[in-house]
C-alpha cells in the first residue's frame, strides 16, 4: 500500500491554503487596524505570494 504521493501533498497544501485565506479574508471585513496587521503577518507566513495578496486586499498601509 503506497503512501500519499508528492502531487497529493501539493494539492492538499493548496486546498488548505485556499481555505485559510478565505477565513482570513472573511475576518478582514470586520478587523481593526491592529488586527489587519496581524492578518497581514499570517498571510506572509502562509503563502509565498503574500505581497500580491496584501496589495490586493489593501493591507499595505495598515501593515508594519
């Protein structure tokens, strides 16, 4: 019986990342300025394309 393939792991990571980003985006709607900074930091830790998302979600000014 074979384990999970590398492609399967990659797909699982992508699905988890997409789900987590959707949760963060939902929380962003009601977030305060300090919470937006925390969300931006979490996005940076979660995905390699974080800067693109931060710009798209307009978190640049509330971050750092």
